[in-house]
C-alpha cells in the first residue's frame, strides 16, 4: 500500500475530491496534521440521494465523496472538516476495505442551538443565548437562528434541558418543552412562552432544535468492511453516521460530544449518533462515547415494506410506508431471502427467495418470488429482507445522557451488549420491531446483555417505547402468545441503580432469562433485599428470574 499526502489548498473541495478518487486503490491518503478544512454548502455537489430516516429533499449537498475505492486508508491526522450550511461532509459509496481515522467534524454555526435558563415560571422561560455562538433574531413572536446559509425557525417541541451540574437530561423533562412564542428582552435574553409548564433550574442548559434533518455527518452505502477509528463528531446537520446497505462495519473510538472550546456545553448531534439500516455481516461498536445528542446514540434496524396488493401467487406490490425511508433501489436483489410478516400479530408465515425486485416510484416497488406466496399474506402485511440483517456487538462504550433512548437494536442475528456504562434519559436498551408506525424490522432471536452498568439517570424521562430500563417492546396489535416476536434473550451480571422504574419490561418474548443481576438503591430510593425484583412481562413465556440480588 502506497502513502500519498493530500494537498488541501489552493484547489479547495474539488481538488481534494480529485485526489481522493485518483488514488482510491491500495493507498493510504494522509491529510496535513491538524488541518482546518472548510466545507461550504455552495461548493458542494448536488446529488439525488435517498437517505434513511432523513427528510426527502430534491438534492443532497455532498462535500467529500469517495466511490469504488478498495484497500484504502483515509488518515485525517486530527484534521477538522468545518462545515457551513446544509451539507454532507463525507460520503462513501460502493467501496471495499476502507478505513477512516483521526477525523473531526464540526460546524461554524451548529444546526442546533443552546441557551442557559435564567428564570423558570409555569408560563415562560427566560433564557440567555450567546449571539456570537448561536446567532439569532426574533420576529413576530418567532425565534430564528442564522446558520450562515439559512434563517431557521425554532421547532415547536423536542427541545431538551440538561442539568447545569451533571449535564444529564433534567428528570421528567423529556419532550415536555413546547414553545408557543418568543419575545426578545435584550441583546442576549429571550423569553420563551410555554404551552405547558416544565420545571427547570437556573443555569440549566437548554438545547433548542431548528433546521431540517437533510444530511448525515458521514454517509456510507453499498460498501464492504468499512472501519471508523478516532472520529470525533462535534456537530451534524442530521444523523451522525448513517450506514445503509453495507456489509461489515466497525466503529472504534467514535465520539459524539460538544466542542467546549467553542463555548458549547452540550449541543452536538442534530439527531441519532450511529444510524445503521439494512446492513449485513458484523457490526462492532467498541470504546465509543455518546453525550448530548438530540436522538438515540445507536439505532440499528431493517425496513419493513408494507404489502399493498397481491397481483398473483408469486408477486407482491409493496410500498415504503414511512415517509422518511423511501425509494431504496438496493432494498433487495435476486437470491435474497425475504420473510413475510402478518401485521396483525407480527408473526412470520413464510420465507421466499427473491427472483426480481423493481422500484417503480419513490414509494412503491414490485417483488417477484421463486415460490408461492402464503395465502395468509395480503394488503397491510409486511416484507423483510433477511439477508440485510447484521450480527451486532456493542462493548466498552459510554452511552451518555441524550434526548431519547440509548441502544435501539432489532436484528435476528446474534447481539452482544457488554461492559458498557449507560446514562440514557429514556430506556438504555430498546428491542422493538414495528410494521405500523416506524416500519423498523428485525425480530431478535439471540441477544446477550451482560456486565453492563445502568445508572440511576436511565429512564428518568419517558419517551416512545420506554417502559423499562431495558425495554423489549415490539408493536403488536393482537399478540399471539403461541408465537412471540422476540426470543432467546439473556440479561445477566449487570448492575442496575434502581430509580423506581422497571429495570426490565418485556412484551411478546420467549426464552427470556434475567439472572445474576445486582440492583442497587439509588440515592433517595431506599430498597431492601426482600423487595420484589422490578421486572414486568406481558405475553411472554419461558421466563427465568433467578439469583438476582436487590441490595
């Protein structure tokens, strides 16, 4: 493998991209040490691209791009991609054996903002916003943030308050802050009128959401064996690292946190940290850290297509049912095996091999199978590509306090979650599955959760699907107790700091073991060894609860 130094001036973005593509085989590209690489929306390439769980806009603005690379290392040597406006800093397509290391991603003006609470009443919050860090203006009762390329209106809701000392999400505040109108009181002080009361303290940090989720910080599609090492994400305009339709991904020492050197306390990711959709092979997340994100640190799932018509015994007409995950020409291909799911009870009624997949519009596709479609499958039911399901390991990582939950994992392949520290405001771990709202697929069949520590900060606010610190919560309108959705889940040797919420909630699960765990009373929540272990199960069978200690 040859080594080549990258020149970042005077050619600008176009020059860097030319160097990347010209040396995309058997090469280590080395960037200048600690370089500051400015990426501007107006210099990007406009490309039609479908990103999962992202707003479908006519074009995406792509900055650094690399396609059809093989055996390549991008060593940024602590360089920072500093972005201005709505853009995607780095995108990888159809490549093999690529490593990205020693990279920082930031924005000149982040696409989320933060302020400090000065006074809280049931009717309003008085906050201080630093205009040098988060330029803003108030007009006709509306707060706008000036990002350098747009004047972005404040969202009505989904704002998040972080405690001034712990920088954890303020208990019972999750998704409770909805803002009706704004009034500017001085150059730095704004009064935010609330739709409903919320209790915050002086000095708490409030992250204010604005701007559309249009791009990922890093985007990877159609690749095999991609590794990220020592990547620090200080800000994004959407999902942090979005990977869809890939084979084998490694994330080692990937960090999401605020750039405190720029007068920021909490704000970094606009949405999820790692969002991994319809991948296959092995996914390893090791020694990573997440804090202050405005959605889940890790979300791993597939996509359920919804059946709209059965034209004949070999053919299904389907649609991408969620508006932010549509138009994927890679959803499946000849030879893949698909599961056919009854939406009513979420049971698998058969599997078939794909003969042909044809995308006919942004929302609709045609699937033709070698075999005969079971008579039970009809409009409203679902289809899942079983080939695009990964094995997952998450270990030795810090899942800090973020707006929503911690790890969301739905896949039928082996899942191991071990030696992690959880501080998530909602459920620490969520195993879901849903063909009715989010259409995120992947019934879990082999999960081990062991040797983790779940702090008292876990599940101090209630978000969607958060019914336990570990929440096994598929969406099933009419569960069939004979055919549970999830199965073979072992939760062992973990430490839970009890805050009077269930440490485990399980729905429609079989072969469930909760054994040899220790539950500590959190400060202010006394407990005793005779107390019943706080586990809730519904429509489950073959459940083992043994050798757990409640101190």
